[in-house]
């Protein structure tokens, strides 16, 4: 809310300064203030500015959207021309008895004349929006660089103990094989989870197939622990499992469901759905809320996930969280 108030205040101040410059110049030059036509011109230019600033450029000034951009600019220009005609040639004539253009002015001449007056307030918002977007991209790049440095330091500090634990788990697996197949399988799955967390990629991404395998191992480890009273449905529909996504991005949603949800109700199993094609990934997790849970803390949880999504997939993801008090559902979509 404070950001919105600050943005509105900045816009109001900029318009006041700009209009003061224009109108003060007219007063000093002509000795009189703006006319009714000056007011109407200012109004329609402001309308055109915000059509471009809030809609056209944020949505269409992107790679591959040139036709939509051209269409949006035409809509903004058409709005400028139509609104100016409505005010100056219809409303002013009806209520003030004045109008700006001669009655016999051809429509084509009127349009050509207004293309000149309206074009500047298409260029100005384009320049402002592009500058703001460049500053935003630079800020996000700086935050990513800072986060990468922190992550690298944390990773280096944690290397010794995880590797020791991973090697120890492999040793325990060899000891467990003669004793219990179930125990050996549990140790092996835990070892696989540990190995995955230690896998380091330069870009921090892994194939979707590996992320799915990690989720499956995690779920199966819990199933071994709580069976037969463990009800989780994991549905995967990935036409291209070699797609690359950020590693360990999806596990927090599953952890959250197991920690705060009910996994022992066969009528309301935890539902996990992963769908992916060449353009989009959809990941849904839905669970019944445990009303008797004592630990209400969410830990690192979803806050860190949202932070990572904002930094790694800016303007390419949508995270929706639904909490009815009885059921909890998270839906994540990522444009790949």
C-alpha cells in the first residue's frame, strides 16, 4: 500500500511540474492562461499516456508480441482521437457553443492532424516504462548475484557433513541388506535424497525427470514410515521430462502438505499433480488441514519458495494459495 501511495504521489508531482511548465510558458508568452481546448488536450493526452503506460507497454513490449504491441498503440491513438473529438466537437459545441475545428474539416485531415498531437504521448510512456523496467532488471540482477554469493558460501560451509552423512548411509545400506530388505530400501532412498541435494549444476537447474524422481523418493520414504495408513496420490503427466527447472523448487510444497496436512485419511488423500509440456509447468498440492496440529510454524517453507520464484522466474510464474480452513491447496504455474 505504501508503494502504491508513493507511486501515485510521484506521478501527481510530475504532472503538476510538467503542466506548470507548459501553462506558465503560455501565460508569460501570451499573458493569459490555457483555453478550454488546452484543458481538453491535456486531459486526452493523460488518458492516452496511461493506456500506454499501464496496459500497452507492460503487456506487449516483449519479444514475440510485436503484432499485439502495434494493435495496442493503434487502440491508444484511436482513443485519443475519438475522445478529443467527443469533447471538443460535440460536448463543447453543445454546452459552450464553441468547437475547435471547422465544421467542414474532412475526417482524414482531422485524423492526420491528431496523429501529430497524439504521437508524443505514446513515445513518452514508452521511454519512461522502458527506463523503469531496465532499473528493475538491474536491481533483480544485483539481488540474484547477492543471493548466489550467499548460497555459494552456505554450500561450501555445509559440504563436509553432508558428504560424510551420504557416505555413511551407503555403508549402513550395505549392513542392512542381510538384515531387512525394508530397512535397506529406506536407507537407499534416504541416500538418493542426500545425493540429489549435493548435485551441483552451474545454472542451478536440473532435468524435470530428476526433480520428479526426487519427489517420488521423498514420498515413498514417508510411505515406508507410515504405511499402511499413508494416502498420497502423485500424478505425473510430463511430455518432455528433459526440461530443465530450478532444483529443489517443488519439494517445499510437498513438505508443507505432509507437515500440516492429514495423510491418514483414505477419503481425502494428499493430492499431488505435476503436468508439463514444452511451454508450461503446472504443480498442484492439495491436502486436508490437520486441526489437531500443535506445531503451527511454517519454517522456511513457502516464503523462501516465493522469494526464489520472484528472483529466478520474474513475471514468468504464478503462485496461488487457497486456504478454506479445512483444505489447503497450492497451485504453481511456470512459463518455461
